[in-house]
C-alpha cells in the first residue's frame, strides 16, 4: 500500500521554481537531491526498480528491498520438487 505523501510546506509557482530544482533531461535522467536519497536510505550504486505509481508520479525502490519483501511469498508446492534447483543450475552455465 503506498505511503501518504506529506503536503509541501510551500506552493510551487513560476516565481518559486528555480534553476536548482531537478528536471528530467533530454536523456530521461533525473538528479535526486541528497536529502531525499538520505531520507529514503538510498546510496549511489544501489540497484533500483522504477515503476509508475500514477500519472505524473513514479516510485523508486531498492532491488534488495523488493526481493526481501517478495521472498517466500509463493505457497509451498508452487513448483515441483527440484525444479528451482534445475533453473539455478542453468544460470551458472
């Protein structure tokens, strides 16, 4: 369930938007402010998953956090005995 987002403490107007605010580049890149990275517990080099949350909004989640959250979520018996071991063996080839 998505967390509620705190209301901004000021309004963005053309007069308050500065050249220092992050913008999407022509290569679809965004610089994430350091304080946002720190608060989210993200660091340079983290592998992340980026997905659409709704129109005009995206979510960024550390890959390891996603794996931890989903690990063990399938019920026992989803795959026949030995099947996952065979798949893992294929990855190592």
